[in-house]
C-alpha cells in the first residue's frame, strides 16, 4: 500500500512540475511579446513627436512616409499616413509599426491622432501684425522722455 501511495505522489509531483515549467515558458514568451510591443509603441510615439515638431504639412512635403529601424535585435518597419482634414490646418496622423518575432510571427501596433499645424496657422495669423510693425503704424515718433 505504501509503495502505491509513493508512486501516486511521484506521478502527481511530476505533473505539477511539468505544468510549472510550461507556465514559466509561456510567461517568458509573453514577456518577450510585451517587450517587442512596448518598443514598437515607443517608436510610434517618437515618430508622432517628430511629426509634431516638424509640423504635419512640412512632414508631408519633406520627410519619408516609411522606413525601418533596428532596436534590440529586432527590425521594426514603420509607415506614416497623414491626411489633411477639410477644416483649417487639421491633420489625421497615423503611425503603424510592424515587426517579426523570433518565432516568425508578424505583429503590428498603431497610433492615430489628430494634429493641428500650429506653425502654418500662426504664420498666417501673424503676417498682418508684422506688416504693421514694419510700416511703423503704432510706433511713437521722435524722442520722448
């Protein structure tokens, strides 16, 4: 009877250890996926910040709309889509990042927002003020104490 109890306990312990090893492997795969996705989101945020700094209108004219970047041994491919809205200087900006994992699976992450091209808006609003200052319309004349 004791031998059967020991055999059953050994089998149950073996099943438990096998499940723990399987759970640890799954956790490591999920951690790797999470790290890759986090790096992709950081890259998308960086591209959004670059677009915001340059201005969406200027980005459309002078900057590439796609490219690749290597981070942590993984190659990320990014694509930028900018669409001007019909009202003012409002743009719909989308950054899509894709990559392949070490297991050969392809994944992607995407960020999308609306941006206002403040430079274009400000320069058109400030033009009349600059012209007034150049013409001397509001400047005092002569020497005043």
